């Protein structure tokens, strides 16, 4: 007689859905499977089928972008959707089919064994999509910066070696003048920032003497025009982001702070009163956390939202950001797990931590340098990102501003920790310590 393993039913009115590019497979009981095409009319038929069978909850994989339209239609129909990471519902190798996948998802969901992914609601969802689109456009534009550098090098114009970035204000002014026919190095130098003229005048003059060639100038102009097009598109997205922020903060009580906003060095959003809008949206000044600028917070609020109450503790939040250690233990053997697809929020914290690793005044920078000396830069940046994520969570949930203790306070704290350890070891080995 064939035996069947039965799970405890936690979601009795739950269905499992496997979403593809051409068809969706639906199982309402773990055995029966019905499929629908992915056209809008077929999605509506699927929604009606679920309602007719008394289904109020469904679980589905986050497969590419195919799930987004169906997810929205299910929510509009009043069906609660549990979106899960495909890695957590993998079938046994050699037995994977679309039919078996939806059956397996239904069984896991009905037993309450699936963890729901966070999907921002309403305008926060739009904010996240626009932020990600902005990042993609900036990344695509950077390819044309590389092409401009290549064209300059082909003409032996060594600007990339003497100024920090050719897409800065000074670099763009000089490239525009070159494309307009200017060849005099002294006139090109006069377009630079005063600090460059004061510190690097001789080197810039030498770098601007090149072998100007029509073909290479054509390539430079083509790349320059494409880069400008991408920059214009970024400004259009900034206008849309400003409209969304105004709508999100319209009915919220304004929060005022005398602290000036932090400097944003690269890709600053052209959004009016961005600092004030973020203060109002968060309800507190989260920019007090070291390394988090208004641009960083704009990206984070799209990924995490402004309410972190869904995370019971800071450890839950850090784990969701994929900044906590992953466990894989068998007996006495523990294996490290490498995460391929990192959390977007976690990646933002990593980038913020990387900007602090050389800081001489911030305690987290000192902490990361100490970790780096023992475990390498990757572990140090992850450890620093974890501290930033903890500070971010505590600032939002507790409403208290983050206070930077500074390097000196951290060194004293670390010294006291080392002294305690020495006394503990001395007591263990019955050794007497004498202070010098």
C-alpha cells in the first residue's frame, strides 16, 4: 500500500502557482493542476477559477518579471499573494516540471513552510521601480564615459590621468570645447575649476597636447552625445521621483531638523527639498547614521519602506538584508554559504560601508579596518554593512538619532575589551599582571 506524507494544514484555502512566460500552472489541492495562458483575458479566467474554488491565498515564485502583472491582478481581486524566492521551493533534481512545481508549492504553502518576500505597496512600489531604473540608466551611461576615455587615449590626450573624472564639471567643459574646435591647452585649462588650476595646471597643460584626428573626434562626439542623452533621461526620472515623494508626504506631519544634509558626491538627484521630504517620510533624521546620504536613503526607502515593524527584531532585518551568516552544518562540519543574488537593500548598505572604510574619524571605519587586517576586505565591508543596517533599523523603529562615537572612543572601548580579556586569561593561567 502506497503511503502518503501529510503536512499539518496551516493555509486551508491556499493554492500554488508556477508562473512562466507562456503559461501559468495552478494547483488548488496539491494534486489537481490546471493551466492558463499568460494573456490578460486568461489571467482573468484564472482569477475567476480561484474564486470559484474558494481560494483566498496563493503562493507563487518570483520568476523574472513574469509574476508582476499577475500579482497585481490577484491583489486587485482581493486574493492574498505570498511571493517566494525560487531557491526556497526547489524540486528534487531530475523531477522538475511545471506541473510538479505548482503541486509542491501548494503543499509547502498549505503547511505554512514558505517565507513571504517583501513587496512594497502602492507608491512605494513605484518608487522602488524608478530608483532601480535610475541606477540602470546611470550604469548604461557609464559605458559611454569609458568610450570617451578610450577616444581621448587614442588621441593621446591624458585627461583621465590628471583629473579625477572626465564626466565632472571641468572635464565636460573641456570635452565640449574640444568638440567645438578649441585646441589651445591654455584656453581649455581656463575652463577648469580653480582648485585644479591651482594644483595641477602644468600636468593638465601637458595632458591636453594630443594628436587630434577626425575619426577619433567623431567617436568622442558620438559617445559624448549618448552620455548626455542618458543624463537627460536621469533628470526626467528625477522629476517623476519628486512627484512620488510629494504624494507620499502630502498627508504626513512635517519633521524639521537643523542639521544640514550631507554632501552627495556622485549622481545627486535633482529633487527639490529632498532632505526635507525624506525627514517627513521617515519621521526622523535617518541621515545621522554614518555613510547614509539623502541619495542612499532615497534608494533604501524604496527597498525597505518607511515602516520596519514587519521585522520583529534587528536580527530579522539584518538577515533579510543577507548581511548575517548563513548556516550549513552537518555534524561537526560547518560549510560557508556564498549568496549569488544579493539583497538590493543589503547591497546599498555594502556600498555605504565601502565609502567609510578609509575614514579617519568614524568608528565604523576603524572597526572595518581591524576586520580587514584579519579576514580581508570582503568580510570587513559585510561587517560594516551589518552595523549600518542595525543603526538604520534602530533609528527608524526607536525614533532616536544615531550618535557617532568617533575613532578615539572606539579605540578606548576596544582597549578596555582587550584588558578584560588579558585579566581573564591571567586568572585562568594563574599569572599576575603588572601595569607599567
